[in-house]
C-alpha cells in the first residue's frame, strides 16, 4: 500500500515541505528535510500498530502456556523486534503528542 504525502515542518530549520515518506524495516515512516537533511521518524500507522499489538498478545499467551507446561519460553528475535517497535512507537507518539 502506497503512503500518502505528508505536509511537515522541520523541527530544526522550520522549513515546511510536502513529501512522501519511506518505510523503515519495522514500518515506521521516515522523511528527510530537503533543506537541512534532518531525518524525521513518524509513528506507526494504525494497521502496523494493531498487527504488532495482536502479535504481542499472542506471544505473551504462548509464553504463559509454555510456563504452565513447566518449560522456559523465549520470545525470539521477531518477538523482541515487536516489543521494540511498540516501545519506539510509544516514544515517538509521546514526543509528538499524538496520544
């Protein structure tokens, strides 16, 4: 799915511009200011956020199920990436006051 252009004001040079963001590996939207080359990262879109939340809940349920069977569970690299993405999204949304 193509991203729509965003109208952004650079926090460094106050230059206002419209640009289509690119996606990072975990789904964050990224834009570089054409004036000062400042790199800006925006929160996850609602689709990515919802998917990560559902996967996080499933991961917790699977870890609890393994603990109830007497085994030690570990989320793996994908589980750690999901946790990092949700935490980073929360930080970005807090900085930009989206909540």
